[in-house]
């Protein structure tokens, strides 16, 4: 599945072109076409241990001192890896030097591994009876036998390849041969003082921006302060409102079950009057209208209060008065829950007494 992604960059087009070239080289891609005048790069990348080859196309469009990069990659992983490398090179040129050095180190390790494999192969051949290896060194009498017999070409391969003091980037040409391209220090400079990389989309943006110009991700605490303040205020106000409603619903069983009994002036005892007044219908009305909604809204009030406190514990300036509203809402929520439990126990006791 081909993926096409566009990114704006607040630097000149030639900086992004060189960064894209070196990013492809770091991804071990084989360069097919590179033209700074037209701003087009085409390279071949390999996947699945080199069994599958795909093409990547890069286009850089200049706009005064800025530019726009468009990459067409075979999959999203390759595209994001490429964009991350380009943004890192644009922001800090020392990253290019570090990656170039790692390329030379990897090439040196590959040469050493090849030399060891050749040495082991020659040793195995020397142990076979009647085998003769071309280029085998002759050992004079009385000379200590070396650990392995190698030819002159193999001895040269065993030598460590020296890493240059200022290594260039190794770019593969269409013939799959590595070509060293020197790093221009005027292009790859340290721009960390005024550029940063968005962690969400890997875009290079101006330092100090509140939001990413590409994906809109907030980058500073000042960017999220309005949202935090609004969220904390809404959560605290909602907690207090739900707590008040839950506490008010806790009075419904009193109005339905207790108040009429208190207003009855008969000579019966309080429990006897309750036994006569309380019926399953009145208990159902109290439960459905008062107890169950009160407990539910009490739980919601506590949840909203915790949400408001979470907002207020973040390192940003928020409404300090919201903490008081959240505290009252949480207290009213717990009061409604305990009142609902008390009403349930009261109804059970009345039912047992009446029975």
C-alpha cells in the first residue's frame, strides 16, 4: 500500500534535499535519481531481508526560504522513519555526522566478519587431505605455524579499514556500490535554538510554537491551559450540580414514607403508624424516584470531582475555585450514597416489623 505524506519545513529547499538524500542512505536505500534543480529523488528500498524491493519517491518544492517535502513510500513505517530522519538532520546537523560514522563502523564490521569467514574456510580446506589452496603461504622449516593459512588478498581483507576523521555519508549508486559524499558544514548546522521536532508527526517546526503546524498537537503548557481550565471548571461545576441533585433525591423517601406518618395525629406508636402507611407501592415509588437515582447521581458526582482534581493536579494554571466546588460535589455524592444505603436498611427493617 503506497503512502503519500506532505510536510512543510521552515528551512531552504537544498537543506531538505541533502537531508532526504542522507536519510535514504541511512535507510540503506539504493539511489536511482537525484536532481537538486527539480527537487526529485528516487530510491529503491528493500524489505523482508532484501527479498522485496520497492521504490520511494521524494519531491521538494521551494517557497522562498521555506519548502514543502512530499514523500511517496511503500508503507507507513518507511514513511515515518524517513520523515523522522529528515527532521532530525534539519534540526541538528550533528546527527548526520553521527550516522555517517555509524555507517563506516558497520562497513568495517562487515569486512572483519567476511575476513573471519574466509579465514575459517581456508582452515577447513587445509585440513582436507590432498587439498591445495591457491595463494597459500609457504612455511619455512623451523618457523612457527600460524593460526591459519590465508592468501595475500585475504590478508589485505583482514586489515582494519581506518575510519576517516571526517567521514562522509555512504550512498549506494544504481550499481549498488557505496559512494562517499562529504557533509557540507554550512548546510548541516545546529538549528536546535529555533527548531524542534513534533513527537506526534515528526515535523520540524519553529521553537516556541504553541501547536504543531502540521498535526495541531499542543506543544507547551500554555497551549493546553485554556482546555485544562475549561475542563476543570466544567468537571467541578458538574460534580457540584450532580451532588446537589443526588442529595435532593435522598429526601424523596422521607417525603413519601416518613412525613405523612409524622403528620398523623393518631394515638398509635410511630412503628405502628409506619406499618399501616408503608406499602409496597410507596416503597417502589421511593426506590425508583429517590433512592436508586440518588445513588447513581452520587457516584457520578464523585467521578466528576475526581476528574476535576486530576485536571488541577497538572502543572498548569487552572481555576483554583474549582477545587472547592469539586470538594463539595464529592461530599454531597458520598452523602447521597450513604443516605440511599440507610433508606434501604430502613425499608428492610419496616418490612420485617410489618411482617
